[in-house]
C-alpha cells in the first residue's frame, strides 16, 4: 500500500533571467477562499442562469421526444382507425337499410296497390293501344281492383283489364302483361338489388374515403 503524502510541496516555477527580469511567470494561482457580497451574488446569478438553461434544454429535449412518440403512435394507429371508420360506415349503411326496409314494408302493407298504380302511370302510353292488360298479383281486395281499373280508365286505356292471382308473389309485387311487352315488380328482389348496389358503393368508396387526418396547412387561407 502506497502512503499518500500529507501535503503537497510548494513548487517555485517562476523563471528569471540574469538581470532578474521574469521570463516565465508561475502558473500557480491560489484558491480564493473569501468572496465579497457582490461576487457571491454574481456567482449565484450565474449558477441560476446555467441551471435554468440546462433545465430548459432538457425540457425541450423531452418535449421533442414526446412529440416524436405521439406522431409515431398516431401513424401506427391510422390503419386501424381506417378499418374502424370503414366498419362504422358499413354498419351505419346496414342499419339505414334495415330501417328503410321496415318503413317500406309497412308502407307496402298499408298501400299494397301503390307500386302497381305508379307502374300503370309510368306505362300509360305503352299499354294505351293494347286490347288486353293482364295484372298478376299476390292478393288484391275488390276496392284495390276497382281503384286500379279506374286508374286504367283515367289513363285512356280502353282494353280489357284481367286480374290473375299469383299466391307465390310477395305482397305489393305484381306482373303486367300486354300485347307488346311485360313489366314486373318484386319488393324482395328490389331490396336485394338495393343492398347489392349499396355494397358495391361502399366497396368503391373504400379506396376513396375521406382522410382521417385533415389538412391543417394554412396554404391558400386568408
């Protein structure tokens, strides 16, 4: 074990020339052990400034790291959010379709001759010259048959209107046959076609949906 010296000997390192002029001053500087009040205040102020600068730098570094982490997290979450948004749109569309079908079914149940009347009004000119019009429906009471016959008369149809019951047709569905053509309406098939069109529209929208991150740039704004 090497013994440590109890004191450090003084080294006189000032160099003089032959004339006694200092050639190289000593590098020794005594440690100042006493300070005036104004010096203490200056040192304290300097220490505070350095501490504040260091704290601000550390805070800015932490803020930058936090923003970077948040940005990366949001970037990673965008695909999942896009899937959730798409599922939300699909579920909302399905709910709207279900509600529309309930409302339409109730309307068709209350006014079963409504679609047939609309078809006769749209086809008035095509069936006008036909000598015979065959109307196949699932179930029409006498009042609705009389209303449809009157509608044919009002549209200028002078031929024979023949009703045929088709038990297999859904309520409010019908088939029209005349000399030059035919037309039909199936409520269930119509809802199927609407559902297919809606599914096709949602699939087409999947690649063109609104972005989840709106443009926040100020370009072009006053």
